[in-house]
């Protein structure tokens, strides 16, 4: 019985793998304007006409964020090695701490390639609105060192966005299959 359940699960996952099929348009990511790790303005205007992958994180996160950053770093390496034209964007959900200088230091410490990866920050209320309403990703709470998870709960999915600013999919960073699939889909829509 256990083998049958595993087989059915594997078949179901295989059926969900649309391979090179273009993922459907879900909805617009929305317009936003934040500040990058160098202190320069950066947002949807700079991403227009580009395929990109967004992540939500914060630099002092004790749990999932280092894994999200590692996944993004691995995806960036894959994209470069396979010549997939995709940008990477990490939006801080703790902007009160994550100033441009802090993001720049985080990028250096983690050896992030900022030629195609931008880290963003801005006003907390604006970031929260952009995260919830534009990307439709969970975000609750502000940083509190005494609270579990530093007091911030946020989605850990990566968001694939096409050249027209349309969200094409959400991919769980905890799932190896979905991390492969996001690159297949990115390559398909980046053409």
C-alpha cells in the first residue's frame, strides 16, 4: 500500500510538471519603486521587458531566509550556465534594519553576484503593501528579537514574473522539483 501511495504521488507530481510548456499568466505583479543595495531607485520600471524571479527575505532572519538566498544563488548560477536571461530580485521584509548599506554588506558576505541580482528595501508599509497586494505573498509582523522567527512571518515561495510584469507562478523553495521547474519555466518565457 505504501508503495502505491508513493507511486501515485510521483505520478501526480509528474502530471504537474508542465516541462517546457509556457506557464499561464496569473495576475500582474503591480508597480513598485524601492531602493537597491547601492542606494539607487529600483523597481518595476527597471524590470520592464525582463523575466525575473522575486524572493522575500530579511538579513537577520534566523530560519528560512538563508535557505531562500542559497536557492536564489543556485538558480542564478544555473541561469548563467544555461544562458537563461533572467534577473533575480530579493525584497527585504525588514526594511527598518535592512538599509541599502546592510543589503550591500549582506551581498558581499554571501558572495552574491549583483550583476543580475538586486536586493531591495524601502518604507515598511510600502513593502508590506507591495508584498501582499502586488505579489500576493504572506507578510505579517515587524522585527522583534525576543519573538519567535524574529517576529516576522513571510512567504518563502519564489515568484516568477514575465517581461510584461505578469506573475507566472509560485515555487516552493523547500521543493527541489519546483526549483528545477522554475528554471524550465523561466527559460520558456524568457525567449
